């Protein structure tokens, strides 16, 4: 398929859950020879895991533990101005403004690679726009330039539209193609919800009080919609802090490894 075609970019996190994540899991399981794996996700990585487990329960035995950091399947209380502004656009206007293909490609950050060493505050503001200012306070200014070489990495316009649908509905639904196409694709005029309440895979949650994207109220609602988690941890973190905060190693990752051993390693 041609990467420059609209058809190539006609995907959202729903397709990532249906096709990409299973392909990745199959590869890992095949190479390692194990029966199941522990899945650790952040943000969209949690969304696609919940969509996979809630939409394709045959995958449950292959994931022995799901560790979710800043999970964002529910976005009804999102505070990130950038995303909230996008929800004001009707889908037709969204596509007229951004097209039907890539949304914020990685090349968009290239001009900042030379600017960051000179005006680091400008690059700090880019991260602030995309992740919320509370996610950038823990990032040393010297690391901002490095982060902008990796992020943003680009996604599809359809993926962003799916996120705006999630904000507006306050629900964890499959992509809304409109009444006519929904009826063809789903057999109903409205998109179905992912059945996350039926997921039996054990879960551990990490979420932040300063997160402007995966708002703590939305995460705590999520926790009520699934089976009681093994553990949940609330930290004074913003959305990006789970990935790039200098304190994350000791606050999250070392304890997480101990929990993974506790719940998955058999004597």
C-alpha cells in the first residue's frame, strides 16, 4: 500500500488494537517461546491493550499481567487545551484543516532541533503544548532538545478524530464512521463499546494527579469499570513524567519490576 495514499492513513487506535498489537505479541511469543507475557503500556499503549482485551478476549491467556501507566481510554475530563480545542472542530472541518493522512509528523519538530540549544524555553513550550505544562517541569532543560528528536512521532488524522470522539462521548467506543457506515461495519447506527468489564487479565495502575490528558477522575472511573486491580498507585506526575521524569526509575520502574516478579514469576 502506498504510504502517500489516503487508504494507508485510514486507521486509528482501533486498528492498532486489532492488527498491530496482536502482530507484535505474536512475534514476541514466537521468538521467546513463552506461553504468555507481561504487558506494560503508557497512554495510547494502554488504550490499545484495553481495546484488544475488551474486544478480542481470546488474547487474555497470552497476557499474564497488564501494567497501565497513565491509561487514557476515557477522556471526558481531559484538561489539555490543545486536544480540547480540536474537539470543537466538526469532522469535515478537521479533515479540511489537517487533511486525511498524517497528523503532526516527526518532521514538524525538526526546526526546533537547532533552536533548542539557543532558546530552550521555546522547546519547553512545545512539550507543554503537547503534553501539558505539568509534564515538563521535571524535565531538565538540557534534555528537552533530545526529547523533541523523538517526539512527536506523528500519527494519522483518523486517530486524532477517534480521540476527539472519545472526549465528546466520554465513552470507550470503536471508531464512529457515521450512521450509514456504522450500520454496514457494525450492524448498528452507533459504534459499540469495548467490553472492558469482562477482562479477566490482572492489572496494575499508575496514574498522576497532575496529568492533563489522562485525568485522575477518568482513570479512577476506569478502575471502577474493570475487575479490581491488583494494585493502583497515584503519583504527583503529569502525563509525560511516566516516561521522562528523572525520578521515574525509583518511583515507578524499580518497584514495577518487583511487582511483575511477585505476580508472574513461579517458583
